[in-house]
C-alpha cells in the first residue's frame, strides 16, 4: 500500500490506568486515513503490545520514550505474525537489551524462533504473567480474525482486552478513547475489506473473550473503546454470523 502522508502524526494517550495508546495516523493512497496503534503497559516489567511496522519504528520509539526509557521494556508482545504486529520486533529487541518477544506457542514454533534476534517467551492459552501491579493473561484465538497463531492479551486489574485487529475502524482522526459505537464503523470497514477468516469456531472464540468481561477494548486500528465489552463482543459475534 502506498502511504501518501509525508509527516505521519503520532500521539500518546492513557486509555486505562497505566496503559497508553500510541497511535500513528497516515493517509493511504486510494483508501483514505488509517491508524496504527500500539499499547504500552507501564510497570516494573513494561510491555508493549504490537511493535508497529518497521518503517514506523523511529516514530513509535520516540513516543514510547515520552513515557519511559525504551531500554526498560521487558516484553515485546503481539497478536500474530504480520508487519504491523511485529515488523519492528528486532528493532525493539536491539534498543531494549532485557526484552524478549512474547507470543503464542504457535507463533514461536512456526515463525519467531527463526525471525527474531532473541529467543521468544512463548505463552500458552490461559497463562498469566505478572508485570508488577498489572497482570496479563493470554487467550488463544486461532483464525479470529485471522492467522493460525492469533491470540490476545487481557490485563486483569484494569479489565482491558488488547484485542488486536478486532473492531478495526478506518479513518485517521478518531478519538483515542470513545464510548460511542465502534461496531458499526468496524463492520462497515470489514464489509469493504474482509480480513476475517470466517472460522467455524468464531462464536465460541468471541465468547471466550467476552467471558473476561472487559471494560476497555484496546483496538489496533481506530479508537480504543470503554463500556460493556462483553456485550459488544457478543454483538460482533451476531454480526459475523449473519
């Protein structure tokens, strides 16, 4: 895809206690505005979820440095292997010497053991890691919305679901955090560019996420959202089943 903006804008906002949304807005030729978000959990062992594409690394690094020294990062986590998820993985490993990739056991086995400059820390379905005051738990969601190795993290103290490509919203000017409808815009985007695998296990996987009863949905593209996350996830399952 051709990026037409020469000066992408990156901004940082706290969307839950100790969880920061780092968002870079761009203009894509023929497609309009779009945003790429990473989420930084500030704690004793800081974690970033999504690395951003490799070419955005200088922008994202500068944004992270506005919150904490980048060398303090402990975990470089991501949902699945894709450029915007982990394209800058090795760049982060280079600037944060104590960091390790954190990914699903499938991602470690089929990709990251070879792609990463440092061995990953695989995390299995339901496993938790304490970062200090925050605790993250991994949830396997193979093929939801896509990729065999896909999964998400839930942060248990703030009830935040780091939900990756779910609820992707187009546009470059969306607010950092909203309580307004994101299902409508995300479904509109999906109908134009269907990035879902349509796995037969979709509803069961969405219910698995809904059972965590998230209060904040940390979306990778578009606004983060605050409200009854379980209800919104179940509404997504209904929409996908239509």
